[in-house]
C-alpha cells in the first residue's frame, strides 16, 4: 500500500466517525475527529481512561487555533515558531470541539504538528485530530509500533501502515499552560 492510499484510508475512517491508530510527531497515537463526541468517547473506552482526564488535539496550522480557542494570546504564535521539539499548549478556553476533550475548567491542549502524516490527516480532515498515546491508561506510551499491545490494535477501526518500521524513539511533547493574559507555566519540560 502506498502512503497516499494509507492516508486516504485513514481519512475515510475519520470522516465516518471512526478511530485510527497513527504515527505522530511524538509517539504512536489513537485519534479521531475531535469534533465528534461519540468517537472521542470510544477513545476513552479503548484506553480505559477516566473521562475527567482531557486529551489533546493536533492542528496542522497555527492559524487554525482561532477556530478552536476562544482567545489566543499573541505569544502563542511566537512559542510555536520558536519550539525546537513538539510543543503542546494548554489554552484557557476551547470551542467548537467535542466537549469531552475539554478539561473541567474548559481548557484545551493543542499541538500544531509539522510531522508529515499527522499534518496531512489534519489538513485532509479539515478539523482537529485527537492525539493520545496508543496505550491503556497508566501503561507506557509506545514510541515504536512494535510496542503497541494487541488489545489496542484490535480496538481501533484502522491501523495505519506508514512508519511502522521506524525505530527512532521520539519523546513526548513539552507542555505549557498559557493563560489569556500571556502568563505561562511549564507543565512538562
């Protein structure tokens, strides 16, 4: 299967409200259309994760933040541009996404990805993509495809073929909380 066919199959699954297993700019992830509550709920079920623990979403362009964050501090764009590794920013108020993705205070974690596959999925879907590690909650995050458990592999609707042979280990993203007033706090260096 070509990469183009693989991406087309993943997009078809996402558009139908399905859940995919895909490579990201950090670890292997479970994803769905971030605007579909039923798909988001399935991911919580797959991971055996408490729905009180929010998940992040990916975007392919920083300009798209305006669609999903009520007030984007100007410094956010500078932080994204200056980041030397993947950076997830937690914004005060998310909008136009499945409410299950919001933390109890209404905040949302978003990462702008430049990794080819996840970026193309976001662009093709024209919506944010849920990105959560492909593991049962509390277990180690799979940096490599071969580390994903059979339980996870069987629970999704589509498993991407692209990058399954990659043996380069990526680290989880840095995470910062950025308030509307521009004050930020490092949550994970």
